[in-house]
C-alpha cells in the first residue's frame, strides 16, 4: 500500500508548479538542445549532445519523482486540526534540558521542510518523537547530533510562513 504524503496546500501548489514548469518549459527546451547538438555530427565526440542528454535524464527523473509525490499527496489544513497535542502543522516551543535553550519548530510535509526557518518534516526524528506530546511533556529524541532531552513548553497553531518576506 502506498504511503500518503501529508502537505499543506502551499506545498502541493509549489510541487505542481515545478512539475508544470519541467513538463512545459524545461523538457521542451532540452529536447531542442539535443536536436541542435545532433547537427554537430559525430555523437560519440559531441559534448553538447551528451550534456543535453544528461540534463534530459535529470529532468525526466525529477518529473517522475514529483509525479509520485503528488499522486500520494494528502492536503492537510493545519488550521482545522486540534493543537492541544502536537500534530501536523503544530508550532512547538521546546526547551533543551541540557542547555536550557528554547527552540521553536513547526511540523510540515517533507517537501516543505526548511530547518533554517524552523520548519521540520513530519518524518524527521524530532517530529516523530514530538507527535502526540502536549505541554509539560519531557522526552528524549535520537538526533544526528546525539540523544537530546526536551520539555514541550508550548504547543499552538500559528500561520505557517514558508518563505522569507
């Protein structure tokens, strides 16, 4: 059974736009490059032809990848979910119990994640450890930097900002 890929309407639209651009602009352009490169003759020694074919393969792979993700997409509106416990779209304030440092993360779809902006994938180790938790809960998570222990300071919904303004 194929696994659904939760994402916001924003993430779905972004992927759909990229897929459309690849199919209607990028792929036809690279196909034209290949035809031009063929005119140079001997394909064994034709670097322009080989570069265009590599580009074509990359675009084809990306189209297939996006098509797969979009076919499994499950659009979720986080504003309609309950956020008493951590769930998709929740913004969570955590306290690292070792350093007493507070960090804030919002749980989003895999294609929408941007850790530098505090947006973490629902599939990340930290998000998996967070899901279902509520304010006051302490938990440990095995992260790339090692095991860390956190306290959930606050769980809330706030509008998700995906891009710097």
